[in-house]
C-alpha cells in the first residue's frame, strides 16, 4: 500500500514541481524582457518535460535501463497517440505549414536516430548495444541544433499570438521567481525518487517487467503536464500550442533527456526496447501522413479517435506480453 501512496505522491510532486519551474522561469524571462515566443518554445517546452528528465536521471544513476529508455519512448508514444488523439477529439487541430514540413519530420527523425544509435554496435561491430556516452553527445548536439533553429524562428517571428502558455504566466518579483524555481526543482527531485523507487518495487510485486511499468504507469504520470497543456489548448481552439507542445516535448525527451541520461551512465539496450522504439517511429510517421488525409494539414476528430484506438491496442499488447 505504501508503494502505491509513494507513487501517487511522486506524480503529484512531479506535476507541481514542473508547474512551479515553468511559472518561475517564465516570470524571470518577463523581467529580463525575453519574448513570449522564445519562452513558449524553450522554457515551457522544457518545463513539461522536466518530470521525464528527473525520472531518467534517477533511473540512469541506479542503472534501471528499462525505466530510462521506457519512460522516454513510452512518453513519446503517449504524447502522439493518446494526447494528440484526445486533443483532436476535443477540437480538430489545424497545423501550420512549417510544422508539417519541419517540426513533425524532425520528431520523426529524432525517433529514427534513437533507433540507429541504440543499434549502432551492429554497424561499428562494437560490444555495447545501447546508448553510449558518445551517443549521448550526439543527441545533445542535435538538441543544440534544435535550440538554434528555435531561436532563429523566434527572431523571424516575434509576436504575441500563439504563445498563451507563456503569456498567461504572472510576473513575480525576482526573489519570488527564484524561490519558485528552487521549490520546483526540489519537488521534481523528490518526486522523481519516489516514482522510480515505487515503479521498481511495483514491478517486482506484480511480477511484471520494469519496462512495462515504465512504458505505461511512469510514462503516463510524467506525461500529465503535456496532457493538461494540450487538452486545454485544444478546448480553447489553440492548435499551435496543442501540437507544438507535443512535438517540442518529444524532441526534448529524445535529444536532451536521453542525451543527459547516457552521459551519466551508458544505457544498455533491452531486447524489447527496439519494438517500442519502432512503435515510436511508426506513431510519428502516422502523424505526418495524417496531415494529408482528410482535410489537409488538419488532425480531424476521426483521426484523433483513430489515434486513441491505436494507443489502446498498443497498451493491450504490452499488458498481454507482461
């Protein structure tokens, strides 16, 4: 019973910690007069991914490879099939041309790159299947390129529209903003420890693999910030935030979080991880194809419902396999 309580408390701390971190960072950005667009594409996107980051840091330090990879891959699959599915079911999502041809393909490329890196021992004839520290540097290099792209995009399109996620944040004093960031980091640290410890204990108690727990329960808990953000954005008919939040989160998850995790400790590849990485690639590809089926550059309600059905099938297979 204590394991379940700690798991719930851990998720609550992760969500609230991310909330404090985003609000505090956005407030400081306003004080420093950084544009809302830059804040929305960097700080807010990072904020919704911080639960995954802290969970992965603990998993990497404790050599829980199933959780380290499963959390990120599971979150990415959930973001596309479940969260975008729910968002599109609430309100059809109109996607900008640049998102269709740049951000979505970039998300797909990140998923493919992950698959290549965890299997690069087959090409180099190395003896370590998984993410090495060199792979970690490659992922972080890609993340740096992504940030450069975002900053250039911000420089070309500094405007207020489409940045409600950042613009709605209140401006606090510098000291209060710093305190909120500190409190957020502490909550994330403690919450991540609770989640990882509880997930490992739960997997042992239920007699199932850590990867199943990571791909479902842990990934679901750490994806709650993305779910809340995109669902509310869809309800408010703000497609840019609903879609951009998910794509940005997936890119952060793959490039930044797995990059840092691999630097802390090389992550060995588990046999079934390739299947889940493949599902992530397919999910990204389906999203790209969906931009040209039905209404062009629109994720319709029926497509959202299809995404939800595909996710239900995926989770069903995971449960059957144990």
